[in-house]
């Protein structure tokens, strides 16, 4: 509950960005570092669309978010 409603804000325990899973009209926030050992959980709609391009770890996700020079 420490990360409830804090998507993309730092986790109070480790400082990693809080992740979000959306399903229907609901969402679940979690810290990938503290709760899943750095593994990004699959969002049902986006992961099906992106398939193999879906980021599997926080490092993969940060690489996608950072602008390329």
C-alpha cells in the first residue's frame, strides 16, 4: 500500500520508479525492484500489442524511455 496511487514516483523504500498495470477500469501500482526482483509485469493490452518488444526489466524500460542521441 506504500506505493498506491504513486505511479512513476520513487518508491519510498528503494527509490525505483513505481510501475503500473492497467486492466479494464482498474489499475495496480507496484515497485518492480521491491516486489518482483526488477521484473516488469506485463500489462495485458500493451504487452499483447508489443509482444517481443515488451520490456522485461527496469533497465530495458529505462532504455526505452531515455531519448537517444
